[in-house]
């Protein structure tokens, strides 16, 4: 009985997939689980995977709520580019002499630059939410507009150039350490905990699930479905905005052409790998986090064992196909009939 519950737990399959990847790394990658402390910082392959997965985890958390309402947001990468570009342009860095020592100072107070970058991300979410909830456009069409226009705006802001940031305190956001662990992990943990508490300790999670299962019935029951849908798109863009700041801080520059490129597809894949239904309603925040770790571990594994980077895209496409098929009601019915026929 306990084994049956374990096998049918929503997180069993994503955890099993992650465990298989880690087992492959244990066999194929020497010293994969080795951890060491240098200068008070914890280093190792596992830490590196978690650190590099941080922006994807943030994007996946936001995408989870959007998909739970039967929506989709393919403008996440563009929002990442806009957020990072705004922050980099405002912070920049100007060399000054302080006590005879050259130092870089921010062109704009960092808190103001970060607020402006997040404000730009929230505007992106409000635009998507207004198109989907207000005008009733299909989510993939509404967010496609920002996907194309948003990255174009970021490139216009930078004239197609890479904007370098020289202000060192900004680097702490994406590459700093706190108590031995990457600071980005604390940001991810904070966003995850706050989101989970809002969904579990309030009725918000139930409302979002109700809208995803049947938006018409939810509206007739008195739920403000338009407000909820607007909120999830704003929240998704907020998560993407934080991810954009993290990426820009980590690479010490804003690359409007490549920052967050195809991140939305990895986020969607992470969400579906974690067990969230593309049909809406059912969702799992923890599953989305595990899904993001699976994708990053898969990327690390492919690079570590010497396979060409192109293999990564092929494997992801196969995974997407298998996930979509596994969620197909027709496939499930065919599988049940075949099992009964063999029995």
C-alpha cells in the first residue's frame, strides 16, 4: 500500500528522473559529488548546477501559475532581456579616484536601478495580462507580441551593443556568496517560500486551480477570473525580471541579443516535467523546481561527458514529446486498452 502511494506520488517521476541523471553523472563524471570549501565558499558540481539553474527556477515558478490558468507566456526571455538591459544602463559604472585609488561608482543608485528594472518587468507582465485577461486574446498570441517586440526594444536601448557593468556591488546579486552558498540560491528560496505560502495559506492557490479547471464555472461562482489571470502574468514577468537581474549580474553585462534566449521554452519544459498539466488546473511548484534542476543537470551531463552541445536540444525535444504524449488522454486510453488486452 505504501509502495503504491509512493509510485503514484506527483513528485515520484520527476525525482526519479533527477536521480537517474545524478547516477549517470556519478558513473561518468569523476568527482561529481565532491564538495570543497575555498575562501569560505562551497564549491562543487552540485553547487554549480544549482547556481546556474537559479534563473530557470525563477522563470519556472512564474510559468507554473500561468500554465495553471490554461495560459502560456513565451515572452519570458524578452522580459529577462529588458530587465537586465535597464539595470545595466542605469548602473553602468564610472571610474573615480577615492583616496588615490581608482574605483567604479554607479551612474544611478543601485536600489533605484533595480527598482526601475523590476518596474519594466512588471509593465511587461501588465501588458500581457491586459491582452489576455482584458482583451481576451489567446495567451500564445498575446505573449508572442512581447516576445518579438520586447527583445527588439532591449536591442534599441543598447543600439545592439553589449552594455558592460563595472559597479562591483551589483555583481553580488548573481555571483556573490552568503554563508558559503551562492546568493542566488537564497533569492530562489525566498521567492519559492513566499509563493508557496501565498498558494497554501490563502485561497489564492484554490482560485488559480479553479480558473484553470473551468474558467466559466469559476466566474459564475463569483471569482474575478480576469483579475487572477492578470495577476499571474504580472507575477510571471516579475520572476523573469529577477532572473534577468541575476543573469546580468552574473555575466557583468547586458546582452539584449542573447540574454534569456529560449528561456521560456526551458521554463515550460521544467513546469511540465514537474507534473503541472498543460490543460490547466493541476500544478506543482516543487515539481517545477525539480524540473528546472533536471534540465540543468541534463545540460551539465551532456557537456561533461563530451557530447556535442547540439545533442542537448535533441534530447530536450524528445523529452517534450514524451511529456506531451504522457499527458494525452487518448494515449492513456490506448495504453489502458492495450494493457487489458494483454491481460
